[in-house]
């Protein structure tokens, strides 16, 4: 019954509106791309600027991205200066007044969230720190839920005529997501308090959410690759109280993590980090299913 | 953290009597104020935590009601809140040349003036590049880049406003800016992959062609990147001259096309045309002995530029960038020397190209090679000059750089430079440093 009503609504919508009327969205990461598809459904045509195998800090304002920005109705970005090295150029070169920061077609996920690790002093001697806090927010599903609300509001504001459609999809996602969070939190209960070594601060939200105990970071400072002597000290420090797991992301260089893994006898787990970071992480649900499965399997 | 604050407050309160006894009235007052402050910050923290919990909780109950308002990030306040983004580039080099840099020239080409050649020997301070940028209002943004030179001069590299609210893919620029012709022309010195510009840029455009005027660009609404641009300027930059008239002395037209091939490869190619007027432009082509055939040129100068760049980045730790550009310049008009007209049917066709590759082979290391080649052609005019022959200056450069972070770069470059008209090779070693402080710059493709 419910499905047939939905089909009817879709047919009506498809009949009334020309096929190309979908909202063109440029998402900076696969996660925001996936979230926009969850809420926007058929009403959005999403192009994702990066893959899970790229470092979002270091992406270039490629011509193809400028071309997509030109015709975008909405840019969905992380914000908090994660994309500071390329998104401003993209928007500037696009000649598209709809997506300029401050315009209706510009959305930053971070502006809906309270970020972790907001630095109290700002000095680049501390490495790649972000003045507004840690921008790698997607690995806490509660953040996804909050961003989903804000994104639903944004899509509705852009297309008031479609308010009911977006509200229905937003609520549907909300309910499924809340169930999934319950499932993940129950499943990940045994991970609570486990000692982990992380690669970069981009795993901070995952650790915060699951209650993992971060004992060390392979990067001595954010964005600064480890030196041999630093890794040596790490081994000395971790030998007496070894970590349970070493976490790294699909896009990271596995070498330092594997090196450490062999010396402190803890498995290095490659996590998808973003949608598309592993074959299982096909969408947002898959991303968290796979992350928790991989953590539990390695434990 | 949340549980720590109340504990701290309790501690402060517990210690309060002892402190009051030991210290004088002022001290007690201060402690009380501190306790009050701690108390308030603890309450604010608790409230914030509650807000966060409420937001994080799935809003199933709120079905039908509008989504909760996002907590606004608090902007900076005060008179400095609207200060522009400021960034500063610090650079310098050590240069070792086998030949005297003062006699450097490009055989068969008129001296372009400006920042060309291998530079001075030994240590030299490079240009310190200071950039201010900000939105002006909802319709324009502005930028100034000033270069403070090692010779203690301040030079305005670029100073322009740009439109941000034109519809349909149009953008406009007004002021002084690097022209959109070619690929490297718009790139600031700190972002070059080699210490200096390719020979063809030095010989044809005096390093970089700067417009002072207006630029309009239009980006096509297609998935393939297709961009057209036009500029009109006063011609104050080589190979044109500003002249004395009211008219435009330099106009350009350009088009760029670009896109992706698969997940890892991107490309851009372009075609540009630069049409300029020169009026008493100083400097002439030299003959085989090195003495100039004429002293000034007045006439039309037209340059075609073809450029292409290909980048392959299969992982964040590996990237190959290959680029090349070809330029061809035709000049026709009058030449003069010693205040007299030497010929009014002067014609010259000159061309050149470069090809370079830069490879990121380890997380912070890049290696690069570049080959430059020029063809001076032979100018034609009556009476036909003696002792003229065409020259083919060329140069090979190898580069290695180390980038400890996004904001610092140390580079070594070695050149076999055969640009001079006597055909003797200059071996040039340059060590360079480039550091950036301040606002995080974003670079164009």
C-alpha cells in the first residue's frame, strides 16, 4: 500500500515536471553525496567531487569540477576549512552566483554541528590544525543525523514546492538511521574502552562515538608524517602496554601502520573512512556496518 | 571534560575559606570572581552538552515539525572582524652560474626587460609576496598582491576586483591582473614547478603578461569544461607598450577546454591570441657579433599561444604532471635607431615551446625535467641587414624539491642554459626556498 502510494506520487511528479528538473548538487565528499541522495531521492542529481581514496585536504580544482560547479544548484561541503585548498577556487571560477558562500545554494555540514578539538591557540607549528575544530565529522552517525536535518531544511528552502517530498524522505531516513545507530551501538559495545592507535585526527569522531581509547597517533602532529625516531619512541612506549588495534583509512599510506603493527603485535585495520572506501561501504549504512564489522573482526 | 568542570568548581569552593584567610581582601574577591566564572562556564558547558544530546537524538518524535535550527557558529566580532585574508610568501635563493649573469641574453630575440635571466650570483632575497583578499559586498571580491623585492621596492603584481554575482557563468575582472593567456601565465611565482619561467615565457611575454584593464570570462553550462575569455588593456606589459593614445594597446582572446579521463587523470588545453601595439619599444635584435641592429620598434605584435596540461594522480602520494606550451609571435612595423627611421617594412616571426614533467615520487618529494627551445627566425626589412642568421636558443633544466608541509618548499635546480648569442653554455645551479604564512591559499588547476 505504502509503496504503491509512493509510486503514484513519483509518477505524478514525473508527469508534471520535465525530466531534467532535478536539483543539481555538487557534493565534496562521497558521504555528503550519499546523504543528499538519501534525502533528495529522485529530485537530486548528485555529482561527488572526490573519492574515498583521495585525501580531501589535497584535491585540485580540476576543470571537470569547475564545470560541475558552474551548473550546480547546491554545493554540499563539509566546511570548517576542510576543503579550503580547492573549494574556494572552484566556486570562484564557476561563475555561478547561486553557490557562492552565503548564497542559498551553499551548504556546510559543519555549521550544523559542534566540532571536537577546537584549538585554543592557533599556530601552524602544531601541524595541519583547523581553526574551527576537527572537520572529519562523518564517522559519528549522530553527526550524520544532525546534518540530515539541516540538509532536509536546505533542500526544502531551495524547492519549497517539494517540501512534502523532502520531509517524507527525511523522516524515513531519520527512522532507519536511528534504528541503525541502535544496532551499531549494541554491536560495538565490546569495543568500548579498547586501546587503539590512530593514524590521523580524522578518526577522532569514530573513537569518540564508540568510546575507543586513543593511546597514540602515528602522525606526531596532524598532517605531519612520522619520522623513524618518532616511530621508535612509539614502539618503546607501546611495548609494555600494547594497543588492541591500529586504525588507518583506505586512503592512508599503510607502511607506517604495518611497521608498527609488526613491532607492537597489534593488527592494523584498514577502515573505509568514506562511502566507497571498501566494496562493502556502498552507502552510509554500509560504511558503518563495514567499519564496525572490520573493527570487531580484527579485535 | 564535562565531569571535570564541576569537580574543579567544588575544589575552588572548598578552597575558598582557606584562601580568604590567607590572602587579603583583594585576593579573596579575585578568588570569588574566579569561582563564579568557573561556575558559569560549567553551567554553559552543561547546557551546551544538553543541546548537543537533544540534537543528536533522532527527531522521530518531531515528525511533521520543521527540522531543528542549526546552532550558528559564532563569528568573530569587533572592528577587525572584516579584515581580509592575508598571506605572505617568503622566498630566496642561492645561485651559482658558470658565466657572468650580466651578459645573459636570448639570441635573436629583442630584450624583454622585466624579471628574466638566471638572476644574480650568490644568495639573494626573492620577492616577498603579500596578498590581501576578501569579499567586498555581495557582488564583488577584491585582491591585492604586492611584491616586495630584494632591491627594497614595492611592486603591485596584481590588484583587481572580481564579480561574484553575474548570472549564466560570466565573471569579470577589473584592474591589474595576470592575463588568462596560456597555462603558466596566471600562476604566481611561488607556485611554479621550477625556479623560473620557461624561456619561451621570458622571450615572448617578459616572464608573465600582465593586463591592466578588464577581463570577461564565460563558462559553458556543460559537463565538459569549456571556457572563453576576452581582455582589453593598456598594453603596459611586454611585448606591447602603453603608448600615448586613448585606445587599447593589448587585447586578448582565449579558450580553455578540460575534463577527466577515468578516476585519476585530468587535463586542460587552451588556445589564446594576444594582439598588442608597441610604440617606441626599446631594444632590438642583435646581429651575430652581438651588436643591436636597431634600437626601437613601433608596430603590431600578435602572439598565438597553445597550451596543454595532463595530471595523473593514482594516490595521494603519487602524481605526475606533464605540461607544454607553444607560442608564435609575428611583429610588423617600423624600426628606428639613433632617432632616425631605419625601415618601415620590418617583419619578424618568432616561436618557441617548452615541455616539462614533474613527478611526486614519495610523499614529500618531487622531481622534474624541462626542455626549452626557441626559434628566432630572421627579420625581413629593406635594406636587407648584413650578418643576420636565425638562432635556436635552448635549455635543459632538472629540478628536485622537498616539501616538508603544504607551506614550505626547498628546491634545487640545475640548468644547461644555451640561450646566449655566442652559443656557449651556462651551467646554473640554484637552491631556492619558498615559505608561506598566513591565510591558507587555494591554487588554481
